[in-house]
C-alpha cells in the first residue's frame, strides 16, 4: 500500500536565545490511506511542531527545516511555494487544534469562519457555501445548525466549538485530518464524544487521521498505529496493538505504567521519574537515559540503532532484549 | 442597546454639568477680573460694566442665571470683544473644525496604513524605518514642525500658503502639523494591536485553512487589531477637532484656539466657559462614539 503521506527524516529546528532547539530531529513516519495514526509523547516532545511542519505553519524564522522531506501526492511539501501550500491547507490536509476556545476567531460569526473555506478552495457562492456548511454541521452532530451559524464563538460551549472546528476542517473533504490534542481542553464526557466523532469521520469519509495526544489512554482504542516521541525523536513505532502488548522502549513502558488500565492488573500507577529534557540541551546518547531504569554505559554516549521487534515495530533502544 | 445609549447620554449630561459648575467657580476664584487690565476706570463706569454683564449679582444668582441662559443656547457676552460668545464660536469654530478634519484624515490615513504595513512586515527594514519615523513624529513638537513645513513647502517650494485662511490650500500645512503627532501614535498603536492579533491561535487557524494572507489581515486581524487604536481615537479626534492654540497661532488661522488663550488672559468669563463647554462636549461625544464602535468591533462586549 502506498502511504498517503510520508514523512522522511524531518528536521525542524528553531534558533532561540537558549541555543538551537531540535524540536523534530530526524522524524520519519507514514500515514496510510484510511488509517488513524497516533502520535504520543510528553509535553514538549515535538508533536505539535511535527504536525505544523506538515502544513508548513512553522514560523520561519525562528524555525527552519534542516532536512528531510514530506511526500504527499507525489510532491515534497517542504519544497512547495506558499501558493501551492495554500491550496493544500484546509483543502487536502486540515488541522484541528488543542484549544477550541482560542482557535476560533471571536470577532467573526461562525458562518463567516466556515463559509470562507469553501469560498477560498471551491470558489463557491456564499449561499451555496452556507447550505454546504449546514449539511456538514448536521454530520458532525450540531443541532440547530442554521441558528449556530449566526452565532459568535463565545456563545458556544467548548464541545460545540470543537465540533465547529471539525466541521470546518472537513468542509473540503480532506484526505488527511491532523487533530492536535483535540480533547485536552474539554470535559471528560465531551472528550469521549469528540473522539467518537473523529472515529466515525474516519470510517464514513475514509479520512486518514493523525491523532496527537500526550495520553496513551486516549489513543489506545482509536488508532491503528502509534508513534511515540521523546525529546524531538521517535523512540518507538508500530501497530498500536503490538506496542500495548509488547512495549519495546523503556519510555513507552513507563508511559504505559503511568496510565490506569483495565486489561492488566496493576499494583500502582508509576509516574515517570524526572522531567523531559529541555530541547536546547538534550542529553548525549539516548535522550531518555537519565530517566531510564535500564540505562547502561553505552546509552550515555551513543544514540541507539533501530531495533526491529517485528518488520514494522521498531524501537530505538540498546537494551530491547532486557525489557 | 438603547438602554445603554440612554444611560451613557445621561452620564454625559451629568459630567458636563459638573464640568460647567467646576469651571464656572474656578474661573471666578482666579485672581483678577475682566476689567482689571483697563486702568483708570471710574467706579461708576465699572459698576455700569458689572451690571451689564450681571457681575454685580451674588455669585449663586449669577450661576443660576448662566444655566438658565445656557439651556436656551445663550452662552452670554464676551467682556473683551464686542460680540456674544455664540457669535465668536459660530465664526471661529467651523474653521477649527475644517482644519481638524484635515488633521484627522491625515492622522488616520498615515497612522493606520503605516501601522498595518509595519505589522505585516514585522522586523523588516520597512517596519524599522516606519517606527523610527513615528518616533520622530512623536518627539518633534508642533512649534518646530510647523515652521519647518512653512520653510520647505511655502517659502522654498511655493506649494502652499504659509498661513492665513480662505482656501483649501490654507488648511493643508496646519492640518498636517496638527495631525502628525497623532499619526505617529496611531501608527505605533496600530502596529502593536495588529501584532497582538497576528500571534493568536485563531490567526494560525486561518492560515491552516489555506486563506490568503491579505484576506487574513483584512478579515481576521483588522477588527481586533484596531481596538487599541479606536480607544485612542476618541480623545485624539476630539483634541484634533478642537484644534491647537500653537498651530493656529503659527499659521495665523482664525480658529477658536487663540480665543481660548486670550479669554484666559483677559478673564473673559463667558468666553472661557463657552469654549470649555465646546471642548468637553466634543471629548465626551467622541468617547461615547468609541464605546459604540467597540460593540460593533467586538461581539463579546454586551451593553448592559
Ligand atoms: N516558535 C518556536 N520557537 C522556539 N521554540 C519552539 C517554537 N515552537 C516550538 N518550540 C519548541 O519546540 C519544542 C516542541 O514543542 P511542541 O509544541 O511541538 O511540543 P508538544 O509535544 O506539542 O507539547 P504539548 O503536549 O505541550 O503540546 C518545545 O520545546 C518548544 O519550546
Ligand atoms: Mg502540542
């Protein structure tokens, strides 16, 4: 199967006052048509930067691409002009953001914010665009869509706003939806509804999804495959099932032990000791070694080679055999 | 909404009443009198003069009388000029307003376009040079800028008359002199306001939707980005429209500005009061308008 999008060796760096921040350091992953890929990792591990890199939303400067390519429909997104990039954004690849409270423009009616996407990409008339938006709002479970279109964001609840964001993202039927922690800012019950919605969209529209989360619990039941990020690097990737059954990186293991599970007996939840490193001073060797219970001398000096657990389950750890 | 307007109108009236009361008594408390400069006035003539203007009455009575006349639109007589205050204002205020309009247009046009442009070209040579010019505009006082403009554009280039009144050309140099400092402030405020919005999450969303940059600036950034500017515009427009003593003196404009200074020097009680009322009405009116504009710009603001 040819992947829908293929990120190869992506390096997104930032020049900051504290030094060079390697927010994405040699990141590679594929998203296959119709699948949901999970990206997990602690705060600051580079998940948002990775997804914003796909849409080229990184502020340059201070950010820049030091290498790599992002192949989508046979083209390298990193080489496209801004005009070509605009034709992809919101049209073929859409993104929804963490905080629906701030992601919508408080000064504009919902109608304006939805219809403008169709006017821009499909050159639709406002009337036609409005009708299309109403149709989409119904699909994402917004009741009274005509009334909501006339409202401003502050008149809607958080869950409704996120539904608006999702509707907005889907208007042009993109082949890829990037959801960057879409539920982190919402109540638990609303979280479940939004996740359910994303899953049903994936099935109904056959839209591929990159679901970013710092919560393994969220991605467990949602995703086909997983990418685990730590300090700007991918430390483990593979089928979600495989990773849950046989976590093959100490960091993934630690993440799994820090969430409550119903499928395994747990004596207690273990938070990961220590803090994630600052990306401008990443430890040498394996970046996880200062927090790792399995670390040996080699881990402090040399970055691990790729270990294949199965043909598509890989880990970046010297000590895989001991896990 | 209409309740808000009614409430605000009422509070404006109360404010104006307080201003009138305070200035009426302050002016009277100041040492000197309208007739103190003219020496050798025989006591009986002085008494006649005082009677003519009602100054022989007890002060509370004078105040009540003044308010009664004011309600009928009568601002009283000037003690210095052989005219009523109404006449003086009717003749001089329109000129000041015309000059003020030029100044406002200049300040808005230059200020907002420079501010917006600097913001969308943040940290480029354009941005730096616009902001440097704005800094100069803020620091150079009008009594320096005015003569420089006269020197260059009247005495050297012969483009505009150096002063006086009569045609549109007469208004240009004083208008620019008056408006420049405001243009500079507006440019800086606009830039800051726009930048604040450009950095928000919702502008990132707009970019992620594939909208054109010019559209994003116009539709998503402008409204919120101009709010700090609008706040400043209330008092700024009021003070531009009521002119400037300095500018009107430099350019010999027969506006209301010089009268204010003269009136103060001459203790021209009723003229001072008249001009104070004009000024404060303008200021309150502009701030009122600004409050209404807020509601139009920011839907989160509710009037209740
Ligand atoms: N514009 C920027 N300038 C400098 N550094 C940046 C910039 N944007 C991101 N970074 C850095 O990149 C790193 C990765 O940030 P990113 O937002 O991708 O983390 P994340 O995994 O999404 O975390 P979270 O779970 O908190 O959203 C952080 O250390 C951050 O400081
Ligand atoms: Mg993030």
